[in-house]
């Protein structure tokens, strides 16, 4: 039987929070922990120098140290209470860090943000959660403010499904439930009052020192005019002024 023949788990907000409460014990597995420096270097042209930046979906805070040198106030928000606690512990020594919060508690922080990052979040959202998050991003961005969103590029979700014998269900190992392309992500931004600035694909994991064999493979593909598939999608959006 293939994974499509099994019942898929129904991700409620409570299950999502419990999943990430568990996963926060393993910060080394978080995407931003593995590639935070590359992510920040890629996003820097659009977000450097912003006066107030929010990491929306900050997890355990792996991206915060990389964002800190940009200057301005730095805050985080997440759905997992334990992840928030871990982020506050790990980032407490950052001078311009103003705390990580559950979304319902972020209201205590006055004002909006002229810069936001939403790294590897939108692939986890069902329709209701996506509506909430994109509406939230629009509300939290100041006019003219910029959000940088990253997500897997046209991910084949079926390749990462695993089976839970206790519940007789299958689910994506990293709780992904949605696959995005540049077209669908830009359309989602427009539908929520945001203006797409630029979308592009990249590979945050790529380095010739990490993948020496890959260098040779890429050279062969280039010679044969075969385009290398880029696994990560970046979309820059702006709230109209």
C-alpha cells in the first residue's frame, strides 16, 4: 500500500502545538538552525536596516542571532509555548531582542513592524491557519513594510510521509500539509492585500565544500543544459504604503 491509501492525520491547532512542543527538544533539526546564516544572507537586501523586525514562526529562536546584527528591535512569535520559552532563553543575551511571544500575547507589544520574516511556516498551514497568518502579517506590517517568506519549492509531500501505528495514520515527518510554487504564493499574498515584490528559488543548503560531488554533477548538467532543481522558494512581499 502507498501512503495515499492510509488515512492522513487531521492537524488541529492543539495537535500542531503539541507536535512542536515535542520537536523543540531537538533544535539541531530546525531548518533555521541548520541554514540560518545562509537564509539571513539571502534576505539581507530587503530587510537590513529595518527599525523593528518580527520573526513570525520563530520556533526555538534559531534565526534570531543571525537577524540581530541588522539593528533595530527584534521580536519573535510562535504557536508553541515551549518553543517560545526556548527562544527567550537562547536569545536573552541579544541586546536588541525584545522577547518571543505567543500570538495572542503579542498584542501587548504596541505598534507594527517595518520588517518581518516568515521562514518555513506557510507549508504547515491548513486553510484556516493560512487565512489567520496572512491576515496577521498584513495587520502587523506597517505601510511600506516588507515580509520575506521562505518555503519548500513545489515539494512532493508524499516523499516524506511516515506512518503512526498507534493511530493508524500517516503524516508528513515535519508536519507539512501544503506545497507551494511562486505562482500560488504570490497569489496568496495578493489575496491578502500584500504586493509581491520578487520571488525566486534557491538552495540554502548548497555549498561546494559541503557537496563536492554536486559540483561535478552540476557541471555535467550545465554542459547538457539540464536545469538543477532548486528546493527552496523565497517570496518578498510588501504592504502598500
